C-alpha cells in the first residue's frame, strides 16, 4: 500500500517511494539521461481513505521536473522550509515556478509522472527502477 511517485522517460520508469520523500523532500537526480528534481510537500488529503476527503489523512504531494535552465543544470536544496536552487539562490514552489530571486517567473519543465500505489504500478510496470538513497 506504499504510494510512489512514478517517473517515465522514453519508456523507462523509476519510482520514488513517498516514505523516502518524507525524509528527503528534494531529490536531485538523473534518469535516462535527463537531470531531474523531485519535490515533495506534506499536506495533501488522500482521496481514497474516507468517504469525505476532509476526513482523510494527509499524504505527500510529489512532483518531478527537468532541472535544466538554459545552459545550466540547477541543484536544489531545502532551506528553512523553502526550495532554493544553489546556483542563483532563487526560491521555487512545488509547482516548479520561481517565486523570488533572480529567476522569478521561470517555470521548470514538468516530466511525465504520477503518484500511484506501488503494487498497482509494479503490476503493470514490473521493470521499473526503484530509487533508493543507498544507490546514490
């Protein structure tokens, strides 16, 4: 019943377990030749726990973006509850938009991704790589 963020690039798949993202809300990664970043944030209501969403437990929201901007590959960090890129010190939101700093207004390109239950995703994509901090 673990939820995962599944990323698909050129018919290859990597999944990021949400319990791992709870511990590490930003992951700078490279997959299938693309530098990407995964952002996660607490607070989204689960739509499958209760009859009324307001009664459901809160889970992580998780997204992935191409972390290239012009000729640079940005590296992101989590500082005092904010998403910051190390190169320009610009602040970003979970929607991939720069909200303060030199790159304000820039939007990162989204990659093909979605949050799924791991058992369901792996039933259809058993060849998926499973991201682990041990492998990095």
